[in-house]
């Protein structure tokens, strides 16, 4: 666990900086667009759960 957490973070940072060749720009744009909504959707779900706790 001590070794795996920094390793996963390092690989994640490397993956975020990865650039595909020019002819795959469309694929890269699609990948970025599908990755970006993830944290936003999670925060909306978390907000809805918090509201449900107080409504009851």
C-alpha cells in the first residue's frame, strides 16, 4: 500500500500528460470530453445525497 499509492499517482499524472499523434486528435478530444464530466457528476450526486439527509 505504501508503494502502490505513489505509483498509481505517478502513472495517473503521466497519463494526463500523454499526447496522442496528430491523426488521432479526434480520439483524444473524445477521451478528454468523456473523462471531464466524471468529477462533475460525482459532485452532483454527493450534493443530492446531502439534501436527502436533511429533507427527512
